């Protein structure tokens, strides 16, 4: 049986799972889980991912990830690879700890973001820890519901925006939405060709890629350019050099004008221009 096609394009959103080899425990301790989340934080910063939801269980983990470029596989190689090195070093083992390639389902964000994120955070409940939903430390549930501080790698804006315009009310609705889904079937049961989840129109757009055709760089019509708010969400905690890297990325990778970037950051467009031109091909340093 051939491996499912891995479809990657800017703006794509995925449900990701990775399991321990032969059902082995990959997170034996709280320290291991904390190390994994630190590695995830580094991957998010390096590849500019948006992590909408996550959960760590003993033998596997789930992520909901949106990518700005075709870098899902690269990021997952770093995430699983660096964690494997940590695990083997600290637990006296060697070789792979994960079961083959990670599994991914590309889904239509506008239709399935809420239900897939709910599916992820309900994992502890489905495995018998119903009473621990609000106390389970190793998922995005508590941060999204407002019970604990948001970790730097977690992006909750889109989930909360889908539930309303007022943050406090959206967090309450998120709690209610998750609790209402405890006995519901997983939305992933509706996936097509093992790797797709979406409306009939979305699935039609993806079919040529499943048949081997290359996807246009901009992806399908449903994919949306990453917002300036998302690009610069951690800019206040970054150095000037890191801020400048984000400015260049916003202009060169996402096509925002100098004025748009400047208005968002409160900078004059000539300042933004100098930052961009500092590394443009053909410019003297």
C-alpha cells in the first residue's frame, strides 16, 4: 500500500498525530513533556507556524498547525528529531522512538477548525480522564479557555474569533463548545483519501494534487494570506534583528506593501523600506 500524498501549500492547516514506535511511551515524565513543548516553541519560531491546538498523551501527541510556507515536513522532522535525541540521551535508549512518518490530515480551516481543535483537546476525556479536562496540564484547552496564561507557541486568536468578537465571551463559549462535544464523533471520521477533510468544493480542488499534479504556489482559493497580526504577534518580545526578519518576511513572502507593514507597526514606510532593502538581492551591504 502506497503512502498517502503529503499536500503542502502556504496557508494550509493540518491535524497532525505522531505515535510511539510499537506503542511505546514517548512522554514518561512531566520533564519530557516540558522539553517537547520547548522544542515545539523553537520550531514555531523558526518556521512561523500557527499552532491552534495541541495535546500530549503518554504514547502520542496531536497538533493543529497552519503553515505560512511549504515547510510542514521540515518542521516535523526537526520537532520529532530533536525530541528523539533528547529522549535517547536521557533514557539510555537509541534509534527511532516514533512510529514511521507523522500522520497529517489537511482540512478546510473555515469549516473544520473548531471541531478539529475540540477533538484534539478531548483526547484525555476519550481515554478515561473525563474529570481531568479542566486540570489536564498538557493540552491547549486551559489556555484557550482562559484558565492559564497562553504559551508563546500557541495561537488562539482564530479559534476565539470564530466564537465571537469579545474575548471573554468567546472563551466561555469555547468551554461550552468543548464540553458539548464529549460524546460526539470525531470530525476526522469524515476525511477523504485518508488525508483530506473539507467541503465538496475543497475536495474537488485537492483531487488533482492527489493524482500527482503540482499545486500552484498560492494554494487553493480557500487558503488565506497570513494576517499581519499573526506575523507580528510576538514582536514586542523580540530583538530588533528578529523584528526586521519578520518585516522582510511580511513583505517578501506574504506580499504586504511597505505602507501596510509600517502602519501595522507604527513605522514610517521609508523605515520599512530600509529594512527590506538591506538584504534584497543585488543590494550592497
